[in-house]
């Protein structure tokens, strides 16, 4: 596996920044385009820091996170019901 560099590259569409799947919200490679190198660097610097520190966590897509929140709420209610009905 190649090391992740997150360096802006000049292209016909402007400055391109390739975001690897591990850092992408969609878990797919993303290509972002910017008019200037400074704008591309502004996005790349925090991603590089996150990668270097090792805080890479997959961010679930919006729909999955909404389902997770709802499931947690439902489980929380069930847990509360069960804890009040205990006869220990």
C-alpha cells in the first residue's frame, strides 16, 4: 500500500486533492478541485494532521448515522423500562 501524501496537484481543472477512502465520509476515493493551491492546502493540512496522529475514524454517511441515533434512542427506552421493572 502506498503512503498517503495528501499533496495538491496542478491539473486542467485547477488544483486537485485526492482524498483516500479511509479519510472520506463516503468510504470512496474523492477528488476535490480548487482554484488556488492555498485553498487546497487549507483542506489538506487538517487531514494530514489527523492521519499523522492516527485519529482516523470512519465517518458514517448521514443516513446511517440517523439510523444509529434512532436505534440508540429505542434501545435506551427499552433499557429504562427494564431497569424500573427489576425486583432484585
